[in-house]
């Protein structure tokens, strides 16, 4: 699964063209929630409250980029990745 961010032991990943609604997959220890990109609510799974707060804050800061990642890519298979600071690579 393509990682778009990694911070404090957590990983945020997104499949291009995955099923609706637009969402990201979060991995933190044994936790594997799926979060809606628009509302940042957990669709399935769970996270410890402090990790949920961090991931939600990250989602607020990078919401426009996340929604942009849902737009069609110019080249099949192209990927966008971000560091914890949100810098595109």
C-alpha cells in the first residue's frame, strides 16, 4: 500500500482508485483503522485517542493535498508521497 506519511510510529497510506468513500488507511501498532478523507472520521477500526488526535491534526493540515491525491493522475502508476512535514517527494 503506498505510504503518504509516516510519523511517530504511525503510517498513513492511500490506494489510488480504491472503493468509495475517499479514505486513508492508518497503521499504528496492531491498529488498522480506515478514515474518511473529507470528515476525518474513522469508518472502521480504532486508534488510541492520542494517536487519533495526531492523525486528525495531520489530516486537517494536509486535507487539500489528500483531496488532490484523489484527482486523476497524469500517468498511470504515478505516486505522490509526503514526509511528516508534508513536503512532496
